């Protein structure tokens, strides 16, 4: 692996572990609840995450260029939540643009088993060709569109393996039961998305902890952080699970300590 690729991956995944913060949902959902002003949403969370996942539009309009966190640029799109098929995506962002905004990596969705399977997989191959020339890692996102039932080990293992075979350096998928089957069949790091907001906080800590124990390299988890009443406390607790091997009990304690912290906001070290 070339120095540039290694360097980018090390910044994105210190010690091989990562907590990416996705704020890319607007590219097909519009002004998602909690992300109406993405810059404000993400600002207090930045100290706890390793990278931001967003489109070039949000990057330019809402993120301070002085940011020290690496950027994973969402480079696929072209479908919307009210359109005919969420899987009908193309690559929306050129490699010149990726380099121009100083992205550390790019991310795109693949839709295995959909009517647009071939299109999205061939787009992944082309994106990898472009990005490898410049030492930029590609993160493949195993999207399920509206079919949330697809979040099971056999399907996700298939998607992750195909993404890795086509050259993705990292694969983002969903947590599921028997998650070890997904990780064990994939030769590159696998990270977990959160999906729609869970009913309880404990549920989130539990699935993240389970996935990490079963070999995940980290998380790319948005709605279950910034849609909650205490996003900073959740982010702190998740960081402890991902980077410090915290148990669910320890994460819950960190969460409680942070939500109970009565120090005035201006004095707090968040
Ligand atoms: C949406 C994405 C998101 O990055 C991904 O789903 C993670 O976010 P969440 O934890 O909210 O599911 O790819 O297009």
C-alpha cells in the first residue's frame, strides 16, 4: 500500500478503529430532522469523532474549512426518497473535486440484488480506479433502500464481500445478528451504520458493543446520535466503546455522567 493511502487510512482509523459521523442523509432525504442545519448539529460532536461523512454541498456551505477532522466525501446520488427507486444512483462527484476539497476518503452506495445492482457495482469499480490513482480510499456503503428487512447476515455478508472484491478499502454495512459472519467473510475493515433511531439508548450501546466484539472496525452512526436528546453524551459513550473497549455498562455510566453534568456549558470540556 502506498504511503498516501496508508496515511489517509491511519488518520481516518487511528489504531484501526473509527467513529465516523455521517451527516450525508440530505442527499436523498432533504432536510432530515436533526440535520436542518448540519454545521450546528455536528459542531459539538466533532471532538468525539474521527471523521465526518458528508456531501460536497454540505461541506462547502456548513463546515468550517479550518476543521482538523478528515472528511469522507459522499460521492453517489441521483435518487430521492420520493422518486421511483432509491437504488438508481450515479457517481455525482469527480475525482478532481474530491482532491479539490481535500477529502481523505470517498463513500458511495451499492445496491446488491436491486434492479440497479450492475450499475452501482460498476460505478464502484470505476470509482476505485480513479481513487486508487491518488491514494484515496473508497468506502462502499451496502445500502438497503427502504427494505430494512435485508439487514441480516447472509445478505450483508454477500454485499460486503462483493464490495471488497471490487476494491473498496472499507465497507460500511448494518449491524445484524451473527455479525461475525459479515466480518469474517470480508477481507477489509467493516464498519456499522446505525439505521433509524432505536427505541432505547441501551439498544444502541448493545449493538455497537456486540459488533465491535465480533470484529467490526468501528461505526458510522448518525441518527442514533444527533436525533437523541443528548447527542454529546451518546457520542462520548460510543467513542469509549469503539476506542477504549468500554462495556455496555461503562458506556451507560459515561452517558449518565455526561447528561448529569451540571457544569455551565461555557466551562465544560466537551
Ligand atoms: C445515509 C448513509 C448514512 O451515512 C448511514 O446510513 C449512517 O447513518 P445512520 O446511522 O443515521 O443510519 O449512508 O445515506
